[in-house]
C-alpha cells in the first residue's frame, strides 16, 4: 500500500541577522537531497518585488500603519503561494520571515490547519554579538535591500530595522505548538511536540548544524591499479601515478590550516593517498565506494557482454539503478546521511579523500545540485575541489594537480 507523502509547513521565526534564512536554505537543500520536494518561500523577496527593495528602517516600525499593512499583505501572499504549491505536488514549504509575534504565528497556523497541513516553527535565537555582527556584514548588507548604499549608511539603517522588530518580538514558547528553538547557532536546541519522520529529520539536521563557516576539500584517491585497467570496485592499491598524486596533494597542503582534519574511506587506495600527507586521518566506512555487487572487478565492456540487461538498465537510469547484489546512487545517499550530519557539526577545515560515486552525492548536497544530477557530475581523478561556504551557497575552486605527475612520467629514464 502506498502512503500519502507527509506534508508540512516549516515556519521560520527570529529577529533579523539571526541565521533564519541560512537555516531555511540549509534545511531545503538537505530535504531535496534526500528526495523530498521542498521549497523556500521568502517573504523578503515578495516584499522587494511588490513594494520595492529600498525601504527605509521606518517602514518596519510597528507603529507605521501603512508599512504594517504592506508587510501583512505580502506575507499572506507568500503563504497562499506556499499552500497552493502544497495542494498540488509540493511536500515541504519553508516559510521564511521574522514571524515575530504570537498573533502572526497564530494566524499562520490557523490558515495552514484549514488545509490540514501541520506547522513546525523553527526559531533562531542568538545573543552572541560576534555571530550577529558577522550575519549583518556577510548576509544582510549584501542583500538587494542595500544595493548601491554605502556601508556606513546600510549598517545604521539595518540596525534601526532590527531595533524596530525587537520592540514587538515575542519568543516561541506556547507548549501546545510544535517547535524547535536553535540558540546561538547550535549551542543549544530545544524541541517541543515534534511528530513524524520527516520533521524528525529536520530536527536532526538542526541539532547538528553550526553557523561557523569553514573550508572543505574533496578529492578522489590517486589512480589505482583497477583504474588503470578500467575495472569496477575492488580494493586495489595505487598505481605509480596515484602515488605521485598523493605526493602532489601533500605539497598542496604543506602548511595545513589550523585544526585541519583528513577523512578517508577504509579502502586501500583512499588511505594510501591520505598517508602521503603525514597527518592523522579518520577512516569512514560510509565513504567506501558504491558497491558494484556482482559486477565488482569487471570492466563495463565485460558487463555489457555478460549482463546486457544490467548494462542497459544502468544506462537508462543511473540514479536509481542498483548493481545486482550491490548499491544504487540513492542507496549511497542514504548510507552517507550520518556522515553529512557529522560534517555539518564540524567547525574545522576538512579534506575528504573518497571515491567518485560517493563524492558526487556529497558534492551535490554541499552545492545544492538536484539529486538527479549526481551520477553525471564531473569528478576527475587527480583534481582537488575546494568549497568555501558563503551566505548563499559555496565558492568553488578546482586544482588539477596533474602537471607535476605528467612531467614526472614523461621524463626519459636515466
């Protein structure tokens, strides 16, 4: 029997510059990666489109009746769009706004309940001046609200806006409501009346998310003997070129950043690549390559010849195709979900030395690529990918560390 997909509205709550939109985007990315249809409805975007983006701080004063009416109008429009989307095929609507009063939250909950859709409030509370200041400078001042406005004027105006919201702010504390309170970027998480597997997953992510941003590096292991022969899976050792890549990687990280961590899989080719760095490593079995099952050790030409039905099924749908007695890309996503939560909890710069299929799924999560793209993402050997999170995603750099390897192997013996 097929069960109706769980639907929910996640209502963000909190003063400006407390990380609400950051959490909203992260939850959306996580749920979409897990295969749920999720979408963010940002009320600020509606306001800019309907009312105009350059609104002074006085527009947000609770004593400004015309400003209040305009903000109420766009807030209801955003919610109606969210509910209309949920009535169709949507599953998780993330309603991103300050939602700072009990009255506003009560109204939102009543409107959602008319459609039989439960609400989970997610309140981001932060009293840490450093986090608030960082959020103001990195996120809000880069918003379209302050396009073309000088830094000093923008800072003054936005702080006045925060002060207006603070006048009317009422924290979430109704024990009858379903809510999660995230305090000081994950220092403490309070959970109240959360039901359902999907909402439990959201809570798990929020309990492990930290607002501290740090750089991540992803790379495949150096070339292995099986890579040379075009064979699937196995646990072969590095080729000579693979060893040279390990040395090139060690040169790149000759002066590692403070707190630098190295994660590998438990397969030889990954651990051997990491060994050249001469640093402590953490080995994760969940980082092992996709299980090729009955095709392990074969080339794709051999699979096509011996198992034409299997070869055709893989070609038709690489995302859902499962190797006989092995795994699919969707299986890999489920397998590495605990590692993703651990990675979100980390605050230190980390290098992950893994394998093509596993890194494709992890990379798709980190940059917010649709899960359908996973099997087709470019992840060549001997290339280091650097990801630096920013307010709206990741800055990416790629370092092909192949030149020294090619020069070494093109030199005549002697």
